[in-house]
C-alpha cells in the first residue's frame, strides 16, 4: 500500500478493506466479469448457452494456472492476454473459444476496477456510518460543555463542544449525500469493444452490456468509451472532500492537544511509545496519520485531470495511470477513515480545561453580549463604539473587563453589578449551541442507521 504508515497502522482493524486491494481479488473480479459476459451473450443468443455454463464453472481462481500465466507474460509482454489464455485452457471442451467474445481488454479491466471500487465504497460508507454514530454520542454528551469559540486563531465568543462536533456532523452528512448521489455515475461498466461502438456485436451489444451490469449490480455506460474518465475523477474528488473533513478534525485535535491548550487528547493505550529519546512523549498518532494521508490524497485528482484529456478513443498512458491513482486514492482513504473512526470513538474531552480557557479572558469574550444588551438602550452603532473602546483598553492594557465596565458611567447607570457579571459569564452566551448539537446528534444517528441498512 502506498499510504503513509506509522506504527498505528499495525494496530487498527482494517475491517476487511485491504484484502480488496490484492492481486487475488483483481483476478477473481476479472473472472467474474468474463463469466457474466458469457452469460449475457448466451441469453442474447450470441454464444451457446452450454458454453456460457462451462465458462462460468471454469472461471474460478483455483482453476487458473498462475505459473503458466506468468510464463506467457514474460514471453509476450501483454498484461491481460496471458490471463485469457490460461482461462481458455481451463474451460472444458470447445467452450474456451467463446471466452472474452467481441470485447477488448479495457472493457474487463476498467469495469472490474470499478466493481472493486464499489466493494471498497460500501466499506467506506459503513465506516462513515460508524463515524457519524461516534459523533452523535460526542455531540450529545458535550452539548453544554462550554469552551471558547475561535476565529483567526483567537477567542471569538463562547460555544459548546457539542456545537463544534455538530459542524463536523453536518459536513459528513453532506459527504454521505455526495457519495450516494454519485454512485449511478461512478459504478459503470463498459462492454462496447475496441472503441465503444459495439462493432463486433451491433445487434445485441447494448442488451449484453445491460445484462452484465444487472448481473453485477452496476450501471451500464451510455457511451462505453475507454476514454471517459470523469466518473473516476468525480469519485476521487469525493474521497478528497470526505478526507478533508477528517483532516479538519485531525488538525484541530492536533493543535488542541497542546499542553498549553489541553482541551482534548487522543485515547491512549498504556505501553504506547511516542519517542525513542523522550520518554514523556504521548503523540497524537491518529491525527498525524490523517493529516499526512489527506495531504497526499489531495494531489491525485489533479494528476488525473491532466491524464483524462488524452486524445482519441483510447490511450493506455491514461488508463494505466488511472489504474494506479484510483487504487492509491482508495488506499489513502482507508487509512484516513480507519483513523478517524478510532479518533472520534476514543477522543478524551477535558471539560474543566475547556471552561478554564473560556474564562481565561475574564468575560472579555462576551463583549458582544454586553453590546447587544446596550444596543437596546443606545442603538447598535453607539453601543459598538462604546464597547470597542472598553474592550480594546482591556485587551491592550491587560486590565480587568468587569472593572472597566463598572468604571464607565453610562454602563454603570444601565446595569447592576449582578447583571454585568451575568452578561460576561461565558456559560450565559452560547446561543443555540445546545439545540444545534442535539438536532445534529439525532440527525447523525438517523443517517448512520440508514447507512447500516443500506450497506
């Protein structure tokens, strides 16, 4: 695999995804398509039904002589013909002469790859459901855990951690909807022959292609051109967008685990070593793996863009490249999603530290709250000017916000001491954080349930 490994990769259950990237899985899928093609052609009357049955029985990995296939490959140098020759040899009687009838290499290879992508996609969607379940629990548990909201790396106004998680939930649900909506475009098969015109079987070509798609639970290409790659690009871009959400979470975890902030930490197993020289190191391994693999993934759709524009009806320099970058996209996404699932499930939230940080500026983060209360009496513009003066004086000179508020005659005349203390308490100015967290937690739970039923 071409994903970035660290020791964490060896301790994460891959949920059966990585076996789908093996050579054996690729050969199984080629055999599956050759068998489905024979069945479809027999139903259309193009080849004998008995031949299709015999091809179907022979098209099993255990019947293929891989040593002979490798010998033929070294002799002729073609990547697919040796496979066909040993499959033909495995077929009884004269049924072998109907193997791969009227189509070309790329029809099987590109269709098979997208079939494998679909199987991996189903695993990804299940992982997405697990992540949404994790986030649902996290949002509910911390719907009223007060912390600083931050913009431009500085304190803004208070939020709750549950609200922060609700942002991630909303983003993931959008990703889920994109992935589902794209399935009908991405998981397509082609059986159109050398250039996609069904020239070798014009009378039944469309019928055969439709039947193969039906047998394998996929979609037929309207124009089965070997030179269409935008559906693969769309899927890689969707993976990149999905990874980007995981990446955003990882970046925030990475920065807020800093001892100076210490609002969250990754789940830690006793015995884990962070450094060969610094015994105290407990590193954010899950977050850094997500960050590294995401950054590499983002580059792949761009590479595909340049390759997708190769001219004419087919070019191996294009689909050979797509064969590699599509698989690499899946590998990278696997590493990202597995880590994100574990991270969202095991993250430790330090509620006291979050409140401590929200109180760090002694109420200054609630200057908007005071301003909005004052606006009812002075109007927004005057209230903003007055609060700006007090807030900047407090921030620039390191003074106490409450003291400066009380020192202003106009404010002192409008509000009591108790009212001012209430207004500058971050726990009293979190807007709809709790409501949004609850709503999105329920939404995440429902989408996760839907995903588990669907995939």
